[in-house]
């Protein structure tokens, strides 16, 4: 991590999906196991069409990620669709009536903006590429883990957003900060391009570095696509989820808990009338869609360690899976907070004075920090289920963003006096203790962002892991 997200004044704009050309096709592979349930697609002739719309000003480097999207989507649904079912993609221009910066869906239609998908997938690819480069430089897995724990969503989106002719300058600036050498960043950029190529052509990665980069990418991108499309496909199938098995957070009623906290707890909205809590109400179809999104992530987790994914080195693979889970949380936290077109850390001045603004709450949805906490909890539980102590996945910048958003949600009530705001923040702590490390809750309570160690993806639980197979950071506070 290079520059730190800190507390700052916030302004707002909106981001959200709303319920409301050429063609590519992918024949889904035969299921590796019997389908768990007949998916709703059976009602729609067994085929799914993903619409992608392209803006006139979409950058050249954002145009090559449609087939990789199809690859990730195919991996997600490949195990549950009927044999022979088709997934196709229709591509066309974004028209004026498509208002959202991300995706929208309703019965039988799902459409996403090309540059949204492209930037999310590229952020995942940069995460995989930097991880692979870090493994080469740092022989010890602990060092590697520590390096990657310090790459946040802001770093990834900065790399995604930089224009090609400015890349050398950015690489030199990063080198000057000491975390990465310029040649490593150039190698990582080549790996991002290789990932795009491999995912577009259906090729196998060659060599250990490409294999690591690719495997971390498909895990990270797979989860992000599961969340985005798991949500949208719920609308597509008229609020029917194509994944029948509950996620862990659903089974433990944590989604309900987060929902209750939002509508009955001390949060408020900045955008509607003072004292109004209407903006915090969650539309039932949006809650269902998020529930389905989390089921999609759980489903992908179950597939991750199945034979079809291939694991050349099991222990490394576990570490890679964990790095990927962290990257999922980083990427998701960033685009939920700042939007997919964010320039990442480029929006934060070197004086720590940010020009980046948190997106406003979108009425009708779970607030972004609760969505993020559920994602992190789900992924953390799967990591724990591998027989290791549950590692913190909501830490570093993702945790800072979580705190910023939560504090914004209680201080936005214009009718509240300062002592009432403090009281509200304290009241949130017990409810959030299932989701966020205690140090982070301490910052939520005090507002003191200077306690850097509170955000560390700290090692104690990892160090306590049985047989030491799961490498934690090599340093401790
Ligand atoms: Zn929705």
C-alpha cells in the first residue's frame, strides 16, 4: 500500500444497478457433477444472453475484456446449466436510456457497461500479475503474502486507469516509493495482457509465473463476476436465484442481521430529508439479488478446490486462494465506494488530501459497507473451512473504506448533534463485531485513523494455524 485512505470531507454521487451489436457465444462445458437443481434458465429455453453496451469513449484497452467476461461467467454457470445450454453475448452501443454506470437487469434481460466490466476484470488481472511478480522476488510465502496484503483497491484501479503513454511515469513514481521496481511493474503489465489473451483464446498459461497470475486472476475475477452477475441474474430470472444452496452468511442469518442493522439501527441517509430513513429501506428484490450474489460466491468457492480447477502445488494454491479472496474484497470495496471509473490512488494527492469522493447511498439497496462486510465474511468463512484459522479479509484499505462509509452513514443525519453521532457509532460496534476485526471497530469508535496497526491484515490467527501450512505475514506488530 502506498498512500493511505484517510478520513476526509465527503461529497456524493450515485452508483447502483437498477432493476428495471455483435454476438459472442460460449457453449457451456458439461457439468462436472450432477446439477444441484434445475436452474431457472430452463424456463427461458436454456439459454442466457449477456448484453454488453459500449460507450463511444471506451478506451482501446477496455475493449478486450468481453470474452474474458464470458469465460468467467461460463466457469460460474458451467456446473449448473443443462448440458448444451448456451450462454451468448450481444454487444451494442450504450443508448441514452441506459442510465447506470454499471449494470441493470430485469426479467429476461441483463445489460452491463463494457468499461465497468473491463475495469473490474483488469483490476483482478493486475492483482494476479502483481502477486506472481511478488512470488518471484520474495522466496518466502510470508513475505509474498505481506506484500500483497499491502496492495489495495486504490493501487489496482490506479494501474487500470493510467493511460498507456503515462505508464512509464507511473512505474517510475512507484519505484521511487520503494514498494515495486519499474521493471517488475512492466513485467506485471505484460502478465495482464497475457491473462487477457489466455482468457480470450482459451489457452493454457505457460510457466509458473503465468500460472500463478492466471490462477489468482480466475479466482478473483470469478468472485467479482459471481457477485455482479449473481445479483443481476436474480433480476433476470424474476427474483429466482440460479444457485439453490444458501451461502454461509445466509445460513447464519447474517444477511438478515445486516439488513436489520440498516433499517432499525442508527444509520441514516445523507440524500433525503432530515430524519428520513426511507432511503435506507431495502427493496425486497434487491435483498434477494444480493442474497443470490453471495450464493454465487459460495458456489464458486465450492468449485475452487474441485479437480477441474487444477492445483499444481496444493499449499501454494491455498495461499493463492487467500490472496485472491483479499483482492476480491479490495476491488469490490473500491468500486462500491468510488465507482468503477475511479482513477484509484491518482485521485488522492500526495499530501493525503483526496479529491476522491465516496459515492452516495443508493436508496433501495443494502449500503455498500454492509454488502462489502457480507462478501468479506463469506470469503473468510470459506478460508476457515479449509481447516485454517479464519484470516481477516476485511483489512487495510478495504477496512479504512468500511470505516469511512460507516461513519458517513451515521454522521449524515443533519439533525444529529456530535454526541448523538458518537453514541450511534458506539451502538454499531456490537452489531459489526461479527464482520470486522476489533482494531477496526476501535477506529470506528474513536475516529482515530492514525492507528495504522488496527488495519493490518494482522497475523495472530494465521500464526496459530495448524501445521503452519498457511503462511501468514512474516512480521507482527
Ligand atoms: Zn439489483
